[in-house]
């Protein structure tokens, strides 16, 4: 008989799966309650906020998650909230909740970064579909952030000289040209190039270009991060 603590036990594996959450921002308490019940039936933890101000006050302590955002609210409405999230560079997927007839406003919201909208009263099947889209987008975002952080960690371990040499090699020039520009011997350039590639776990300068793109370092590339060496 399989023990409940056995790693292969599907019940245990399911229990260990991280709970999914959705932030709900709506000034209507009945909407918050109904969404809490509806999402709970799909094993999604609903985290409600009665206003955008309440959400923003706690934002620094919140983990990334999809946001269900009402469009019509006092003080800070849904469109203003989207503008604030954009200014603060919060890329979490936002789904707008609108009343019937607010399609034009929903289109404006999507231009501000919302990924989709649902009309009230919302159909559970449509809400499920749009939230699955939101969770998929969030997963991709977190994977991209992980790749970015890992790429930056690797680049930080290059010495200043290694960065200089790799940066010039990325222009497509030969070791001889790098040596001429930096006043080094070709052998020294080859040594630093080999050391840099070894630290990065790469085989070619072309792969370094891919790494720089994953790190999202902008035009300064290799030199935009402080070296830990």
C-alpha cells in the first residue's frame, strides 16, 4: 500500500502544488464575495480589495498574480489604475470587469495594458478561460524574469577586461583587431575570451549575444552591470 508520505503519491503531489491566487479590485462587496466563492470552487485563492488605493498600499508586499479590475470605481478608476501599474512597471496580467455596454472603455483599457475583459454579469466559463490566459502569461513572465536574473548573475562574474574584450568581439571583429584596440597581445585576448566564455558556460560570442538579450540590459550590454570580480 502506498504511504501518504511517498513522493510519488499523486495526492501528496497535488497537495504540494502552489495555490494559485487572483487579486480582485472592486468596490462592490457582493461582486467580491461572489468571485471569492466562484474562484474558490476552482482552487484559486481570491484576494479582494475594495479600492485601488487599498491595493496600492499593499502592493510592495504582494506576489505576482493576475488582477481582476473593475473599471468604474470612485477616487481611482480602472483606467487610472492601469496607468499607475504601467508607470510602476508592474507587468502582472490585468483582466478588466465591465458593465454591459462598456465595451469601448474596455478597448481603451486593453490599450493601456489589460489582456482582456469580462462583462458583468460574467459567465463562469468565460471567466475561467480568460484567467487561464492570465495564468499562462504570468508563468511566461516569471520564466523570463528567471532567465534575466540568471543571465545577469553570470555576467556579473566577468572581469572588466573580459567584458571589454567580449564587447568588442560582439561587433564581429577578429582577435587581432581587439588586441590592436586595447594594446594587448593576441594571446592575451584569446586567454580572456576563453575565460569569459568558460564563466558564462558558452561556446561562442554569438551565444553571448543571446545571453545579453535574455539579461535585458539595453544598449550598454555587458558594461551596464557592476562586476563582482
